[in-house]
C-alpha cells in the first residue's frame, strides 16, 4: 500500500514544493530586480565619503549606515539614492514631518560623489545612471503614455505635483534634472514607489525623461499656463480677473455723467 | 421719420421709409425704443451672460466645422510631437488638430472655453443680484424660475462640452458621472448602459453628447433666453429707490438711442475681454492630458468651476454610510451628495414662492430692496452662498493641501465641519450685520451725518454739527417695507391650520427682529426738536444744488 503511494502524496512533498517555489520566485525576483550594481569608487574616495558620512549622516543613519532611530538603514540603497537625496538638498534632513522638502544643496559635487561611493561600498544598490539615458533623445510619445499611466496620478499630467494622504505630497517636477528624475524612479525616495528596471526598463525611463524635458522646454502654445493645475485655476481666474474686469467695466458704464 | 422734413432724406431715411411702408416697423420700434431702463452697474450682469452666450454660439459654430464626434480609433499624425503616433479617438485627434493645425483654431477653442466659464459665472452673479435685491418678488417669480433653468442649462451645456475632446480629463469626468448614475438604486445601471450604449465608455457617448451640446441644450437656452427677455419687457425693469421712484413706474433712459448704443458698445467690451484673456492664458490644454484611457487618473482632475460644487459634494460625503436593503447596497457616498444637491437646487428655484408664502404679500414690487433692509433674506442668501462655496472649495481639497502644505485628510475634515457650521455662522453674522446697518441708517436719517465740526454756541455750549442727508440719500435710507410677523389666526371654520401655524413660526424667524424705517412723523419730530438755525441752513442749499 505504502509503496504504491505516489511520491507527490508523501508528507514531505508539499514542503519541498513550497521550498522550490520560494527559491524560484524569490531568486527570479532578485534576478529581475538586479539593477546596475554600483561601481565601487577608489579607496580614497570611499574613505573621504566615510568621513563625511560620520560627520553629517551617522547621527540618524548609524555609524555604519545600519540605520538608527531617526533614519533608515542605508545598506543597499546604492549610490543613486545618495546622489538624489543629497543632490536635491533633501538630505541632510531638517526637522521631521510627513515629508522632507527640497532645499539648497549642502555639499559640493565631489563630496556628494564621495558619500555616494561610501554608501555604495556598503552593499550593492542602484548606481548613478549613465549619461545615455539622460539626454532626452528617446520617444516622447511612449514616454508621455508611460508618464500618464505610472506617474500622473500623483505628479499631475504635466508634473505640476499633487497631494497624497496626511500631508505627504508628490512634488512638482519642473526644474528637476534628468539625472535626479532617473534616480528617483530607481530608488523610490520618501513616499514614491520604486520603478525598477523590470517594471520600467532603462529605455522606458529615458522616454519618460524625454517627455518631461519636452514639456519643460516648450512653453504652452495657449499662453500662460496658470500653474498647469487644471480647471480650478481656470475657474478662479474667471471669477477674479475675468468677471472682476467686467464688473469694473459695468461700474464705468453705469457711472452717472456729471 | 425723416420724410416729414423739407430736406431731402438721405439713404438711411429712404431705406427706413421703404421698410416702414412694407413692414410697419416704425410702430414696433417706437414701442421698444421708448422702453425705459434704469441705470445701474448691477443691472448689466445678466447682459454679460447674454453676450457671453452670443460669443459661445459664434466660436462654437467655428469649432463644429472641424470637430468630429467619433470614437473610432486612429493614430495621431498632427504636429504635436509628444503624441505623434499615439492611438486615440478621432474626437481627440480632431480636437488636437483644432489646437495645432487649423489656423485660428486654438484661439477659437480658448475663446469658446473662457466664454463658457464667464457665461455661467455672470449668470450666477446675476442670480445673486436678483436674489439679494428681492427682484424675484411679484410679478417676477416665474422669471426667476426661467433664469434658474437657464443656469442649470448653462451647467449642462458646459458639462457636455467638457466631455467632447475625449482627453483624459474629460473621460475621468464622464467616469464620475457614470459612477453616480450607476449608484442610483434599481434604475441606475440601466440608465448608464442606455446613455453609454453598453458598458462605459463604449463607442457612442461622444456623438450623443455632441448632439446634446450643439443642438438640444443650446436650443433650450435660446428659447429660455427669449422667454426671459420677453418677461423683462412685460414686467419692465426694476429700479433702486430714489425720489420719484415707485412700484408704479420705471425711472431711467429709453432703450433707443441710449441703451442701444450702450449695450452695443458693452457687447464689444465683453468680447474684447474674452478675446484678450483667450489670447494670453491657456485653458484646458488637452494635449497635456493625453487620449482617454480608463486606467490612468491624473492628479488635479477637477471639473470646470460650475460643476465643482457637485464634485465637492462627492468628496465631502463621509464613507461608511452605505445601507443594505434586501441584499441591495444603497451607496450613500453617491446618494447623499445627489439628494443634497437636488434639494439645494429645488430650494433655490422655489425661494420666491417660499418668501411669498411667508409674507402673504400680494402687491407688485418694482422698487428693489437694499440687502440690509431684508435681513433674513440676506442672511439666508449668505448661508446659501457659504454652503455652495464650501462645496465648491471641497472640489479642490487636494490642491489646497499641496499648495498650502497641509494634510489632505485634515483639509477634508475641516471642509466637512465647515459645510455644516459655516452656513449657520454666515446666517447669524449677516443678519446681525444687516440689523446694525439698518440702525445706522435710522441714526443717519434722524440726526444726519457726523461732520466732525465742533461749534461753540454764543452761550458757551459746544455742539457737533450733523449734516442732514440729501434727498437722494434719504430715499435710499427710508424707502422700504417693514414686514411684521404674521400671527396664526383661526380661519373661517374657527380652526388654526397647521399651515398657518407653520407660516406664523417662519414669519417670526423672518421678522421678529426688525428695524422699522423712519416714519415721516419721526423725521419731522427729530428735525424740529433740536435743529439750531445754523444747521438747518444746510439742507436747503443741498436741495438747490440738486435741482440745478
């Protein structure tokens, strides 16, 4: 009887199947999300970065980047994350709140690269993108379509920004450099989700950047854009300036001639 | 007209004569031309709406030459680079062509859209003027209803137009309407599938909206405008109080030539303002939103302003109120906003009849009220404006949150609270403010304006000289009807009906607190009582200067 029982009916069979399944899916996921591993910088640069890190970041992120009460672990966040956070002035953070704001950058290019090299040396993570993806010579139609599907629900159709819950927000994208846009997509800073390379390929990201560069460089053909925030601005404009000006005219026409 | 003179009549005279002999237009023109209209800036707001409508028809006609209401799919091949090759409906592609490839198309689109926003705004402001001055009273109650229908038709025209370009924004708007229709218990899904010709979005709806937008709704608007203006002619125009102005006359200038010239010029000024705005400010940049696709929704998706209050009602409705009846869920998140907005509209339409029921006033009113002289009506209006305003602001909770760096959730809760207590505060503050202003008016009539000039009389007494108000001002301050609460009295059967009790209760709310206008006796007494010779000189001088 027992020997006639097929192998797949054995008690341990289910365990093996689950185990294999986990290895396959987890491994496959890891392989798929395997982003460009940062090149580790020269030892001097890493050392320079470590010093800057200890002086400016360690109080929140831990002396080895392992994270502490104030900040998350930086192991595996990669050079791209450092370049985005420090390069846009969001880090070092000031105060606490639902979300950190952009502010004037605190460090030089060189210092930022050194810190990025140090954090990249802790564990592999997303690297600073290649110049070829940032030139804006992709397909703006495809980029626009991807932008509307993946980005516009938070950032608005032309990247004017939008609200999230509890005081969080999707910032406006005007004035953001292509490099930082790319880095934000791969690292998912603050409340933004990560768009890894299997979700949006580097070519897709290049197209999105091309679209954003197009709308930033080309003024609206219709005239002033009123903040590109849509019908609310148009309605307020109608009531305040349109109707305001017309009422001024009616008062002028209705005035008694002396 | 001209052929009675000895001089040879020119071309104009001959033409006029030719037409008169065949069409007898002189009589009609004489009748219309001698119609008198009073002069006041606030009487021109309805005109602005009318002119905006004319501009809408003109620019809209241009757009119909190039717009194609088809939802068939094409690949865009126009000049806007970031959409080149994108799959989209013909409706959207033709809207893009109007914007980028047809000469003058973009300015016409912008003129059309800005004029639409202004049309509804001017109509709304005109309604507020009519409301706060009591111009809706007998005999004009029915014209108020016609005007109300025009406002609703304006919203309908706007919404059907907003949906035509078939871009992402308009599609999202339609999807919300679809959701609301489907939320109506029992009949909702059938109405929705009837309207969209199957499941949303289908392939029919743009063409149907187009028929509504360019034929049915504008035809109704034109008919209603005709009725509205005919009634203005029949009723004659109202006027503000002043010397010689009564409920039996109209004081002003004749239609021809004064108002023909003024109104003609005014039309071009309105056109000029709209054209200037359209030439300098982008409106509804459809190319930014991309073709409609049911999956994406962009941040900052709002309707045009006149639909905003309905969107706000949807946003502010609390979740978790759904009721289950016999296994059918009634989605209160949709039903509450729907019922609240319909009740609000019904109250607006019915207000003249409600007020008339309260006052039992059967007389005709052609002299307008100053808003302060009917404190309760003005307070009700202020409460209504606040209610509408909070709903309206509720449509932009997300933009308020991001632009003023606040929490979206807290903005929403604040709006929900404000929606309930805002109108109450507005009512109370307005009513008290009106009563105080009336007291100030009484003071002014009885004792004149404080001049700040201190005079010492021969016997040593110091007085401040008060300058009596002039005659025009005086009329403005005293010429209003003082209603008193109606008591519930038994009818011929000796019974006090529930209706009477209710009327008496509402009447008390309306007129319990009131400031009576200064009567003639009071006025004479006040002026005979303490009017030193030096001061009573003044009014005579004033009156002279008026007569001169």
